[in-house]
């Protein structure tokens, strides 16, 4: 039973954003199953997806406890509709080719590494514990993305062109990760949230170092799409949810 | 089989019973070899067992929690299994016995993650081929059959093998 004493709707909404980012990126990466460029990459991308799913489960459970409405991790993952999800647009961007997926992985993993490191000091102890665990996993994910970015960027003309084009495609969606809205402001005052403005320079340094070594250009685009946090998602998001949720919805209460 | 009687059971006896609980994916390791069994406490008639997951998404945790409840219930012990995330699990918590069992099972054990005195047998401080013990080995893939492993190959005997990564 969830005690009503622990209810904290602001914190619940914030943790749910983090959970949704991990859950939806994990779902996107899972689409690579049996279609990666090599068997080892199938295993790698799905191991990363599994870490993200594990993080999402801990975060969803915590969001559920903070919400105090009796919606457990499964209800939150499988029974919410599109507008109720608060994941950033970047994690739902379609996989594209392997270059685009790696570009997205680089940008998201670099963000996660700095985010979890900051949240490991959150005044929300449960969130801090989840973050301390997740940072080790995200470090490994970033290493994977860095390795591939170098290999593709500093590889053949074809691989260079592919990852540069993937990078150009996903770059505009990055800005949303660093938005500081009213919810974040309130939680910053309480020491619960990580400060997106403090994360930005750290993220930029990590990413630009890799891009420069990979002989890739930092995209120069002014378009800054946003809306994921308030439930306005990309066109493909509904299809992703349909695939993720249909089994649970078609067989309510089913167990293995 | 350890005989235990509720009311007089000690944490040591419970730990001995819990040595029957193995990692379902690496069955040579007990949960204490792995270092995920963090605490055993007796509170009145209840055994409180605390475990810490290896990876956030480790699918073996559900089975491990169910196995803990099963072996204790078989002894008539009421128990509660708690999952605690902090401090985060590290391969430093794997016992020396656990590392030796892994190597014998064909999985190269994790290397120490920090300097200073660590409880790792000398022969297991670098990665050696679990088949022929050659130190001439190479990483094939940083990700393996489970979250905790990477895939390696021995350049001497040419056999591929799993390595339990330092974490």
C-alpha cells in the first residue's frame, strides 16, 4: 500500500519524465532485434535496451509511489495514452539507419551520464539510488556510442556521410532535454531535480570531443522542436505505443 | 540440508540455507558468491533478506527473489525479501570463491575495479582464457549473452569465452 503521506505530485511528474525517456528509448532500440548490422550489435543494442527497461521499471514504480493513485508500473507503461506520456521527442525519433541510431545514442547517452551523475545527489533518496545505479550503465552505453561514432565518422566516405546525416537529423531534438520549465524550477528549489542549464555545458563538451575526434561536424540548425514533456509527440509515437501496449491491453491481467 | 527451527534461527543458519539459491543464468554462483545478498536479519518471527540487483534490468532478480522465498518457506520460515539499490552493486562484492568458481565454469571473472588491496586471487587479476589459462586474449564484443558479460576469444587455443565484466 502506498502511504498518502509520501504523495508528491511534482516529484512524481518529474520522475515519470525520466521513466518515459528510458522506457521509450528502450522500446525504440528493441526494434533492432534481428536486424542489426551484425549479431554482436543485436546483442549490444538489446542489452542497452534491457538496462533502459530496468531503469524505467524502477522509475515508474517510484513515480507511482509518489503519485499515490494506485497505478503500478504496468498501468503506467501500458495503460496511458499518447498525451499522457512525457518523454522527450529525441527518444522517440525513428531509428533510421544504423548511423542515425548511433547518433541518437551518442546524444542521449551523453545526456544520461551527466543527468544521472547529478541526480545521484538528489534529495529524493530513492531517485538518488536509481541514478547511482544507472550512471554506471549509462557510462557503458556512452562508450558503445562513442566507439561506433569514431568508427563510422572516421571510416569510409559512406559511413561518414551516413552518421553525419543521422546526426543532422536528430540534433534539433536535443534542445528539449535542457528546457527548464516551472516543474523543474520548483524541484530545483527542493534539491530534487538536476539543473538542465548546468548539464548543458558538460553534455556539450562530452559530445563535441567525440564528434571532433570522429571528424564529424557539429550540426548548425536553428530549429528547436519541443512538446514531448507536455504530451505533444512525433507522428510515429502512436505506432510505437500500439506495438508496446497491445499485448497488455488485449489480455488484461494475463501472467506468464 | 540445514535444520532450522523458527524462534531459534540465527542469521548464520539462514545464510547457510540461502547458499542453495543460485544465479539462474550462472548456476555455479550462489547469491552470496555474487555479492547481491546484502543482509539477513531476524525480526521476531520474520526473516528479512536484503538483496541488491546487479543491473537495473537484470531479469534473474525476479527468479532469485522467488527462490529465496521458496527455500526459506521449505524450512517453515516466514520471510520478506527487500530490494535495495543503494549502495549500487559492484563486482568488487563478488567473493574470491565466486571468482574461482566462475573461472572453472568457463567464464573469466571480473578484474578488480580499483587499486589497493582487493580480495582477488593473484591468478585471476588479469583476464585469462578459462579453457587453457593463456593470458593472450582479445575482446570480440563489449556486450555478451547477459548484461553482466562481454564476449572474448583466446588467441592461443582459439576458443571464444564469456568474461564477467568489472562493474
